[in-house]
């Protein structure tokens, strides 16, 4: 599985994370939460960054000034893909549990929300897939749409500010069958009420992938008006060229799927 690793820069840690990380990072260090995505062309629509609240993340040293936050499993994989300076080595400077990261302010590349977006909890994040960090695009990902709706509805329960889950969801891709809001359309059509409706969400995801890729037209960004099929590799290449992303492959047979 060939992902794009999106570098989501930490602008401001939560107090909890700050306390846990005190003294572990050099002054001026940049930490990036790395999200693995199959849809780089949707990055304009990022509205938050998901972590699994009970997942343990490591902060791994790439250089004196650059650190990546992801699961240990992902860091190990990266160490064999020339992402770290020494083959097979992925020096960990700190660990932090997802829950402590909730509320952290981050900068998501290409997102229309240029002042930053928040780290929010997603119970269905798999520790065994990608980097364990998931960038949220509620316009085109049914899982993300269902999760942000639930977070906004139960903000207090989740211990977040409601407005963090209610950032504007821009329209970024048009499709003939589902319009400009593919995820919202499919969540309603398949009567999905909760992020836990795993079966319907899996179906919605398949439909959204197919329609978006083969029929989608970009509504914004440098490739506005172009077909998604054509724009996808161009957006990916631009993100990689600007240093905001890198190629990240998931070894065969390592990918696990949701069981709930
Ligand atoms: C942004 C995005 C925008 C995504 C979209 C999808 C869509 P798949 O197809 O099952 O391989 N993801 C990545 N890692 C995890 C994880 N550890 N746990 C849960 N979800 C994860 O899934 C790949 C997609 O699942 C990734 O691409 C990521 O969300 C999420 F408009 O990134 B995506 C129709 C889907 N649209």
C-alpha cells in the first residue's frame, strides 16, 4: 500500500503534552504529526487531525531540528525506507498517549484553515495501519464526516471545544452521483448514525473512493477543473517537492482491518 505521509506541524501543544514532553526536545525543534493518506488531492479540505486516544505515539528524531510523531510500528517501517538518516534506526526521544494530544494546534499543509486545526480523538483509528495519525477530510471521507459530527454533538463527553469539530468543511471535489459533498451525501444515503456503524462506513468508503477517483473534478487548488485521476499525482508531487510530505509504503500483509 503506497501512502503519502503528510507532515502536520505542531504549532502549540496542549498543557498535558507540554508537561509530558518537558526537557525531551531541543529548543526550536519542529515536531510533525505524520498522517498516512491515500487521497493527497483532498488535503485542501483538512479540518482536524485524528489520533486514537488510547494509542501510544513516539516522537522520532529525523534530524537536529525535525521530529516525526507516529506509532513505533510506522517509525520502524520508515527506517527501512530512507526516511531516517541511518537504515534500520529510528531514535525515539519521547512517547505520548493520544489522549494527551487532543487539543494540540497543528498546521495541516494545503488546508484552507491556514491558522491551524486541532488534534481530535477518533476511537476507530487503527494502531496497526498507516502511522496511527489520520488527517480528517469530512467533505470526502465518510468516516471523518461521521466522526466530526459525533464530536460536535458530544463535545463535552469527549472533553473538547465544540468549535474545534465545527470548522468549515469546504467543497473540494465534484462528482456526478454525489454532488460536492460526497461524504455527507453517502452518510445520509446509507443512514449512518455513528462512527461505529462500521459496515455501512466501509461501504460508503468504497463508493466514495470509486466515484471520487474515476468521476471527480477538482473544485479548488492549483488543479481546479482537472479530473481527480489527473490531479492526484500532481498534488502529491507538489507536496513532496515542497517538503510537506513524503512517500510511505506499508509492507504487504501488515495491513489489518477494522474488527468492530
Ligand atoms: C485523508 C482522506 C481523505 C482519506 C478522503 C480517505 C478519504 P484504507 O482505504 O482502508 O486503506 N486512515 C489512515 N490510517 C488509518 C488508521 N490507522 N486508522 C483508520 N483510518 C486510517 O484507508 C486509507 C484511509 O484511511 C486514509 O486516507 C486515511 O484517510 C484513513 F477523502 O486520508 B484518508 C473515501 C475515503 N476518502
